[in-house]
């Protein structure tokens, strides 16, 4: 049974403020800007894992509002779930996973993030719940 394919499930919290800006963090290991998130632990629910990842990386407690995208990195076997979130409490706190934070406007997202993260962030701005499927650079993108 060890030869069975393995997948991991990742979550990302797309935090959008009242001015319609999105929160990005900078990863210290590569200097890239992306939304907070990470891999779920085996024993946690999807929303609990989302809250944990965002809190660990930002210092913020958030509440998910809507699932805005489901994506699969075909090469790495990672299924990623993206949620639009709002802040409940907390203060942005740099740490070993995020050395800086930035609130950016929708039009700045593609300039600051990789193309894959730009899709995820921009999909979170959508109000249209119509399903869609995109394939991009070996990454299957499905969003509601």
C-alpha cells in the first residue's frame, strides 16, 4: 500500500478588508508575496486548519465567508482550497513564516504574486458562483 499516490490538502485565507484590499504576506525563505495558508493536519477539519494557518502566519483570527476556489497542482499532488475570510480579532505579527505584510488593491495582485497565487486571490473577489474549470501550467483550477 505504500506505492499508492499521495495527496496533501492545503488551505489559503484570502482576507479582504472594507477598502477591498487583500492581505498578502512575504515568505522569508524566498521573498515571495502570497496569501496566508498551508497544509492541513491529518486530524483537523478544513475550517479549523484554515483558521490555524492564518493565525500562525499572521496573528489574526479570521472567519471564512465562502469557498472561492478548489485547485490541484498536478505535478506535486496538492489540492488547495481557497476561502474568502474576514478578520475577527488580532494584530499582524511578523514571524518565521511571514516577515512582512501588505494590503494590496486588486490591480496590484498580479504584479506581486506568482500567477498561480494571483488566480486564487482574484477568484476570491468574484461574486458569481457559476462553476468553472481552468487548466494552467499543469495546475488544474476549479472554482465555484
